[in-house]
C-alpha cells in the first residue's frame, strides 16, 4: 500500500497553491511514496547506542608540540638586509610623507 495517495498529493498541492495536472499528480505521488518509504527505512535503523554527531569520524587537530628554540639576534636577522638603519630594515619611502 502506498504511503501517500494521489488525493493526498492533490490536497498538498492545493495547500501549497500549486496547479498540478493529473499527470503531475500521478508522477509526484509515486516520487513522494518512494521518498517516504526510504525515510521509513532510515528511521528503522537501530541507533540507540550511536551518539548524535555532525561527523562520523573523530575530528582532532593534528599539531606538533611547541618547542622553544632560540631565535635570531638582531644582528643575525639584519645580516642579509641591503640597508639597515638604527637596528631596523631600511626601506624606501613609498607614501611621499615627511619623515
């Protein structure tokens, strides 16, 4: 026995203010019956021991532990710079502002 009849589809179409032909009512009745039977099959799956989740895989961040290492000294950092001024990188002025 179908889960939804053609008359129920016609009633839903009227409620939704859809003008459907007889052929469309027959077609949609079959499609909705198929959808409802699939929903019923999914609803029958035993999920009592399955916790609800958005993803079936356990999601964890993969990170490495933080290790403190010595950084560069100002002299080492500036050693390859083309121009240095007061222990800072010297770059050309690009905005035309006064110094």
